[in-house]
C-alpha cells in the first residue's frame, strides 16, 4: 500500500483515539475526578474482581506514582479502604467504602451504561470486527515496539 495512504489512515486513527480519550477525560471531569481516579473506580466496577495497587497499575498501564496519588486522594476522601491480603503484608486489596459505592454508582456505572448503550447500536459482526481489529493493531504495535526497543 502507498505510504501516504497509510499515513492518512494513521492520522485519522490517532484523531479518533484522542477524541475517545478526551470523551473519557470529560466524563471524569464532569464527576469531579482525575482521569486516574475515574479509571480506578471504573476498573473496580466493570467486574467483581478485587485488585491490589500493583494490579491496578498493570491493568490501567499507568505509573505506580500516578495510581498511588489517586488512591491516596480517594482514600483520604473516604471513597476506598485498603484491606491487607492474607499471607502478604505488603499487598492490599482496594475496597470501595459505602461513600465510594455511591460515587462509583454516579460516575463509573453511568459511563459503563453509556458504553453498553453505544455497543447495542452495533451488529454482532461489527462488534466482533471492532474487537478483532483493535486487538490485532495492539498486538502488532506491541510486537513492533518490542523488536525495536532493544
């Protein structure tokens, strides 16, 4: 394929990616949350999985310092508590407090509902294509990074 055509595709993709990122930023801002705090709440609500701080960093692909700062703010505001993991004094599970449950219900849960509403507007084939192509792009880009980062 012609390089200019692929460059134009990349520009379009990057604009879509950045626009989507800005939409999530606007959601977080509208709830009075930092982006990181929003994503922590979102991660805690999207499944019933319990996470440690290290797992949150890994899942969100964010630096430990950024996550730690957001967690300290959420904890000091009474939204989360840290519960020690059995047999591991260093690791602690993040748990939403009652106040945190209320915040998550009125922020992360609202975004999850909006996302489900949007996904319902796709056909099954469109959903599978969207996921498979997004995943393929991420896998190939990661491979390219790993091959060239030595």
